[in-house]
């Protein structure tokens, strides 16, 4: 029997992959199917799931409401649609800002002398490896009414003899945006750096020989060749931002509710797993659609591994 | 044209981004020496050492540990120590299992064709393109439904009831680690020269000996960086742990999150400072190892 296995390449491959496939089946595929099943169920009064088939949760998410002000049977309630839209636009804004911040730094590191490169990269790794929750907390210290930023602004105002009122920054949409940008910045720097570093120096020499100036070389050589890094970074940033609930929870207080917060509350406070599951599936579909169209246009950067 | 020449604009932008990356961390560390227990503003360092902790309202006037008062306070906090133990237990166990099965899967995907290959590839690709919370609540639903059913079917009561705990967290961590381990090891296998293996076989080594003496040593750097990536993912994970942990399996990120929603003393900052120091040492060690590795090869 062992001899037959030795000759059967297909069986060998299956055998090697079996533990992983079982794991992914049990902890990814089945949970996703279960989520779909629960999302069409109904909630019993004590918060458990009654298995049935109703699309009510999805209608509710898309704005269908039965609790209307002027005795109508049904009306449009934009609550959940606006939460979905807020998450989508926040993820978009975060990604754009992160690209704008990450690109110059990645370029700076890639163009440094090889010896210094490691040091510069090292400086990016430390914030990345500092825990996610700790990094959100750091912004609480900075943004608070009595926090570091207001303190510094106060000193400046005092120095310039201007009157100064501390600005309310914590628990605003701006705080959530800054927190998201900070959390995910390293995930963009590393892939862009990897693709910039791969560019052959002789290409720059060729561009210079052909009479291109620095700006033109950047536009025609550097930028196109670094697109795979930007694509990989975008996937690493956009998708998690869509689902994260800690940043908005801690820096947004109760003011900024994202789809992640919505889902989390359905499972913990509101105790309606059926509605939470429906929201979770909508979130998944939204990210898959965006990723699909995005990668179809730009390809799937293999730099995704480096982070 | 000097490829290392950068315009002043690029240098200025890089400095600004570095400042943005480090300002929060510096503030975080500074506040871990705060004399104020309320920790809202920085009230200066704790000035002196004494036998006992002396407080003036919410200000610590002196402490047996002096300016390091909050670090001593932290070392006495059993919840933190338990959370640290849990975090490390989960990270080590899950990394070990994920590295082994992920490396096996990478070998299978890179070297063999089999019927279920498309399924294996797809299932390893999904966790990268869906938000973690989707996977988290899916796993939560699975465990709670299965546990409820089993507890009911075998009428388990009290301590023998199945509940969420360390095991559920470990099993779930493995699920999100495996795709990354497989990706990294596969990348290493792609640049692999098969003639070494053929040479070993020609010299009479069987498959197992060839793997042990030739293939494995050559892919080891890939396996190690896959394991390291998995380990850091586990240490950093909040979302999956949040939905799969139970009483007695609180990890450090979950513990810190719990504190942030209540009163925050500089103890949280002390914990953060210790964490940053550990990361600093780990990254430095890694750099030293990598440098040694690259000088050996050249």
C-alpha cells in the first residue's frame, strides 16, 4: 500500500494538504455557510436563532422599516444604509491618505544607501509590531481635550499671544480617520518599498541617457513599476478598515458607528445574531466587489506577502 | 545620475511621516512615568523613592520604585500576568501547528496536482480578502451552536460544559495564520532549484531522506519567516480573539481594550512601554540574525 502511495502523486498532494483543507473547511467555509443560514433566520425573544427563511434582515439593512412616524405600513429608514456608506467612504479616504503618506517614505527608504535601508525599515517595523489596541490608545492621549495636541497648541498660542480654546478632537469622525490612517500606514509602506526596491538602477540611467528629467523619470519609470506595491498595500489596508470596530469604538465614542460596530453590537449587546450575520455578509460582499473590480483593473500584487 | 540622491521634498515628507509614526509612541511612553493617577494630563515624574507609596490626592508623591512606580504596580497585577501567559501560550501553540500544516500545504500546492487543489487554493485566499470580523462572527456562531447542541445532547452541566476558552482561541488563530504561512513558504519553494533533490535521489537517498537533508534545510528560512509572521499575527490579533475567547482566556489586547472602556491609570502605559521594549528587542535580534545570514551567504 505504501508503494502504491509512493507512485500516486495526486494522493500524496491530497495527503499533504488535508490538515489545512480540514481546518479551512471547519473554521472558514462552514462558519461562512452558517452565517448565511443564520442571516435568513429569525430572532427568538431570548436572543437565540429560529431557523427559517426570511429576507427581513436584508430589507432592514437596505432601509425597509415598519416603525414609521406617520402610520404608514412601511417607509425608508436610511440608518443602516448610511452606516454602510460611512464605512465605505471612510475606508476609501483612509486608503487614499495612507497612499499619500506611505509613498514618499517608501521612496525615501528605497533610494537610501543599502546599509541605511535596514535602519529605516526597522523604524517602520516598530510601530507596526506595537499592538493594534495600544496604538489606538496612544491617539487617545494625543487627541483628548486636555491631551498632548491641545497642550502644544496652547503653548504656541500663548507664545504668539493669541487666545486659545482647546479643540474637541476625540470622539469625532476626524479622530477615527486619523486613527485608521495611523493603524494601517505600515501595511502600505512595506509593499510599496518592496516594489520600488526591485526596480533596476539601470532603468534610471537609461531614462537619464534618453534625456528624461527627474519628474519625467518618476512619472514614466518609477510610478508604473511601483503600482503592484500600491495594489497590494491597498488590499492590506482597505479590507481591514472596512471591518475594524476598535478604532471607531475608542476614538469615535458613540458618535461614529461603522458596520463593524453594528455587527459587534448585534452579537454582544443587542443579541440579534440574525441581523448581525446579515450585516456581516453584506460587508463581505461589499469588500469582495470592491476588491474584484480593483484587482481586475490593476492585477493582484504579489507584494502582499511582505507585510 | 546618482540613484541615492533624493529631492529635499522627499526627505522632508519622510521626516514628517516618521514624526507621525513616532509621536504617539513617545507620548505613550512618557505618560507611563506620569505622577498623576488620573493620567489625563502629564503632571511630571514621580520625584522620590520611599518605603511606602505616598499619595497627594491623585498625585503619587513618592514610591518604592520611584519614577518606575507604574511598572512595579504592573508587575503586581495578576490579571496582566495571566493575560500575558495566555497570549504567549496561544501564540506558541498556534504558530507551531500552523507552521507545520501550512508548510505541508505549501509543498502540496507547489509540487503536486490533486483533485481538491482548487478548493485548497480558494480557501487559503478567502481569509486575505474578507474582513476579519466576518470570519470572527462565523466562528463564534459555529462554536456557540455546536457547544449548545453538544451540552444539550450529553446533558453536560457545571464545569464539564463546553465553553469558549484557550482551545477555541488557538484553533481559530491557526485558521487565520495558515494562509500566510503557506504564501510565504510557497514563495520560497518557487525559487527552488530541483536539481539538488535530483542529485540526492541519484545518490540513493529516498524521498524522506531527501526531504530531511536537502529540501527542508533549503526552505527553512521561508518556514521560519512564515512562522515569525504567524507569531506576530497571533500576538497582535484582537478581532478573532475577541469573538472566540471565554472566561480565563483573556489575552493582553483584550485586557487592554477592557481597560480603555473604564478608568485608565498610567499602568496601561507602563504595559504599553514594556510591550514596545519587547518589540524593539525582538526586531533588533531579527536584524542581527538577518545580517549574519546575509554576510554568510555573500
